[in-house]
C-alpha cells in the first residue's frame, strides 16, 4: 500500500510525515476535508503537534489526498483496528508473545499460533506491524493466559524469527 502512496509526497517531507501518521493511527480523511478516528473528528492542530509540523501541512496533505482519486479511495476508507491489549495484558491476566522477524518471511504467524494452540492456549488478539511503516516491525500475540518461557526456543526455530519476548 505504501508504494502507491509515497510517490505523491516524496518532495514534501512534512506531507509525507502527515500521511504516515494518518495511516499509522488508522485515521480517515472525510469528504469534507476533516480527519477522523472512527467518527471522532481530530483537530488539525492536535495532529500537527503530534507530527511536529505546522497545521498548514495537515490541510495541504488533505488537499492532495482529496484531489487524487486513488489516494482518496485509500485515505477515505481507513478505519482504526481497535485497542491493542499488549500494555494491559498483565492487568487482565493475559499473556504476550512479541516476535521480531525479518520482513518478507511467510508463515511466521501460522507457525506461532500453531505452537500456542498446541499448548491448549486460546489467542485473544494478534497484531502484526507493517514493515513499510515501522523500522522493527513486531508480531504481537495476546493469549488467554501467560505462556511458559520454555517455548522461546521453539519460536526462535521458526524461519526468519530474530527475537522473541514472552511476558
């Protein structure tokens, strides 16, 4: 997806940063030129502050998006994926498995969930970072209960896995 987007902003670093933040946060550009998180309007000033750009960069980015049918088709249909339970898993009695892998390797999610299900543990949530948006994308799996540390070596034996954390 990012390959389809980035060429529109290559010459304008502030606009590129705004477009990245919109995608990263799952924000949507409305027909009216406003930015939304679900149905909640996000102020240009707040978004500009978070990206560390002038608020005019928000407006110009939105103008570019709405002027291009392909960009509009993407940015007008983005919706947030929901709450990532990683930071509150311990409070809820859940387990977390974080896997850092080489981008482009297939089957990591399938093999990881197979290991977990073999232990008879249900998966509550899985979130995979996008290698085009994150420097070190991670696969985060939230489990119904904590996983035993002995599984770390089995996760590390999955092709392409560089690092595993279980907590």
